């Protein structure tokens, strides 16, 4: 599912009720949506995000942002050293090299249409 106003959604399909269910990802608040068709699903997702943003505004609260731009990464000392060498060979900091590399891989994955719809088990 494409981002909408910076928010992403998960999708599950309930084959018993023949309905799609989704949830806005990356925030602690619970924002859900559902629909019976793909077209309705996108609209329902957009409507839920819009309703969430309107609710926050109405109550004077800051809506949660799904991604802050800060990412903590733990790895082994060996991988850390390897990352340092790879970054240096490209004339970049480790942070910039990791960011660039992850962006490249993520774009490729998204462009390949890797979004998966899960089916609820009954």
C-alpha cells in the first residue's frame, strides 16, 4: 500500500467474512480500516488517516509520526568494521552509507511490488 500523508498500512484478508482489514503502521495509536474491495480499501485507508489527523487537531494533540528518521542499529563488531570499510571506500560516513544502501534496497523491494496481503487463519 502506498504511503498516504506519510503513513503506511498493513493489509489482511479475512476469507470467511470476505473483507480486507488494515491498520496504520508505525504509531502507538490504533487506527484501523476495512473494505470489501481493493478500491474501497485505499479509500478507507485514506479516510482513516484523515479522520485520525482531524481527531488529533480537534483535541489539540500532536498526531504521532510513523517515522522519526532515527534508527538504532545493533550489530557485531565484525560487521561494524566491515560497514566502516565499505563506507570509507565510498567516501561516506557509516551513517550515510547505511542510509543510502538501505534506501536503495528498500526502493527496489517496493518497486518489485513486494507488498503482501496476509490471510487471517480461522
